[in-house]
């Protein structure tokens, strides 16, 4: 893919970002993007691990400690993505407080939490880049958190729903 095409594609992604923000007690964030009709299919295989890689790469670049992925938060994020993909809940942060509360019961006290969501046909790098170009998402990524959970799910039309939960213990 040529550099010019990548720049144009990234600019297109950035122009169609839809924001809704979610932090416990403050705000949360969401991104939406639809691919431009290509026949590329994005695999979910390793998507969570790849999102974590790019998130932690950014955190290292700004001098923040890496986030550690934990199963209870990933399970909650996966369930939320699956619920959005199945239209059992709308796109956004419905149930965020419950998700965080349930994770807190499993791992002990949580002193802070936030959540980013997105949907579209995005690679791990594209979803993270989209979040980093949105003030609310970027604030969550760069926040004072040490734990995370990431979940993705694809709907029947191939649209991928992404959820990342940020926690401070």
C-alpha cells in the first residue's frame, strides 16, 4: 500500500470518527468507521493482543507503564462487544458501571475505570490510531491505569465491535 494511500485512508478514518466518552465518574469514548467497500476481511485472530501491543507501545513512548491484560476485564469487554454486535445493547457504554462493578468483585477494589469502544472494519492498529486521534479516547489510553481487558466481536455483516476497559487497582 503506497504511503499516499495510507495517509488518505487514515485521514478518511479520522474524519468519520463518532465520539461518545466513558470513565467511571466522568466520561467514556467510542469510535465508528465503515470501510470504503474493499473486499478485505479483517481477522479477529489475535486482535486483542495486537490492540494491547499498540496501546502499550504508545504508553511506553510517553513514559507511562504498560497495561496488564486480565481475564475478568477481557471477559467483560468481550461480552459487551458481543452484545453490541448482536444488537442486544446499543453501540456505546450501556452497562459500564455494572461491568466495572463485576470485575471489581472478582479482583478486589478498583480505584478508577474507563472504557473505549469502537466499531467498523478496522485492524488493531487502525482502531488504536483512531482512539489516539480523539481527545476522550486518548485521555483513557494515557490515563493512570495499570490493568486492562479487551474484547472484540463481529456481527453477521462483518462489522467488528471493539471494547477496551481500563482499570486502576
